[in-house]
């Protein structure tokens, strides 16, 4: 986990699995501000400020909620279904958070990343809740489809200088 954090820091960004904690810290600070301003008391603060579960594609390409250790992702895109209990929404506001994992092939988009992004975005639209996308990537990985490789032929004008 520390090596992933270090790798992200050397690229001047945050490790993807640290974002839920950053959201937690922001919600906690918001509640603290409200208490300091006299707008509520410490007793008004919910016992849970943030609940988050990772969304992972199953073998059929459908999102499943899973609890797993940080860094277990196989794709460079990570998504969470998160409930933020903020002063504005003390009963909780659900959001979908999607982030690139800069430590996985420099956060680039490929078919797996696109599928996670697509399914998580569709879930947010279906539920009618906000989707937050945190980008930290190097662009797209454009490859040649496996079904095309077997029939793809290249001929060089000069075989000695391909």
C-alpha cells in the first residue's frame, strides 16, 4: 500500500484508495465548523460520517458491492457507492465516486477501465444520485483487438527497413 502511495505522490497526485478518507476528513471538518459557529452541537454529529463500499465488475460485467483491501483492484478505475452524512444531509447523501488509479498503467483508460466507468455512471443515473469523477490518468490505451490480430498482415516496402 505504501509503495502505491509513494508512486502516486511522485506523480503529484493522491493514491486512489486514499480518496474515501479525504472525503471523511472533509465531512468531519465541515461538522467541526458548524459546531464552532454555534449552528449545532457535538451531539448533533452522526456517529458515522461516511460509509463507503467498493463497486467491482463481476465476470458478467455487472457491478457488485465488495469489501476488500485497498489495492486489490485489477483495473485502473475504482468506484465506490458512498454515503456522506454532512451538516446539509445529516441523514446521509448517497453518491457514486469514480477515480483513476494512477498506479495501474499510469491510470490510462482501456476496456476494463471504460467498463467500470460506464457501469458506475449508469448506476448513478439509475439511482438519481450524483456521480463524482476524480481524474488522474495519462489518456487511453489503444490496442488491437484479439480477433483482428490473427488476420492482420503487414507488408513493408523495404523488408530490411521496417
